[in-house]
C-alpha cells in the first residue's frame, strides 16, 4: 500500500535516526530484536511517524483509474502492508474502491515472509499462480515470489538500477498507466 498506492511521505531514514538505527537497517525487524523497554520506546517513535504519515497521505498518480479498472473486471483486491492495519484502513479511504482483505503487520508474519499472499489466496480459493503481487520494495517481490505469485515492482519512475528487487520481479512498472493499459488489454481479450 504505502509506496505503491499511497504516499504517506514517511521518511524511513528519519525514523531510523530517531530510533537510533544505522542507515538501511530494517525497522520492524530491528524493533523485534530489542529488549522490552527499549522496544516500547522505539515503537512509540515509529507510531508518531506513522500517525503523521496518515495525516499526510496522498494517492499516487493514475492509481485510482487502475483500481477502478480492476474493479470493473470484478477481480478481488487485497492489501498487504508492513504498516498497521488500522492506519492502512484510514489511508485507503482516499481510494475509490474497497479492498476485500487488509493485512497489516500485527496480523501475521510480515513481508518478505510469504504468509500474507498465501493466506489471501487461500481465503479466495485460488492458487498463488493466479494472483499478482504489486509492490515498490524488494520485500514485496520476495514475499510474492516465495508464495508463487506473479510479481510486479512499481518503481514510481525511479532509476531501476537504484531499486532493490528489479532483478527478482516478473514485471517492472514505472507508472500506473502501464497497469491501467494492460488491464484494458486483458479485458478486451476476455470479451
């Protein structure tokens, strides 16, 4: 969700700095390894940043049109986020569609673990190979690949050489207009 559909403008380097983590360390995994009191303190710092992210959230360009295309095709949609599910739900009201399932970090193992896409496919009664996992970070691609999903890396137009996960994704999408056009093509082929 965040970084793919919604831009919460979270500054992960600032979060790491406020928590006292080295640049590039994964925040959630680092919190899990902390002792109780320190972990609670750092979780509160993360919470403050995420609450600000909810207030600052905007929708990425061309996302609404693509989601409406998916809805017209009557395809189910789910959200898998390393964010809290309640914060995700607050941000998702910015979008013109609803999601069948929202899985946040408190619901089960977090990405890159394949639990969430496997759980969703099980709920929908489909094989993972019949699903698509779209995300903006290597953890999304690794999670989808491990589950057996078709994976799409959304680059937001960034230089591909600067993004981890490009070599692992099945398809690279720079802008949601590409997905919108692809969905329209699939819809015409299905008719």
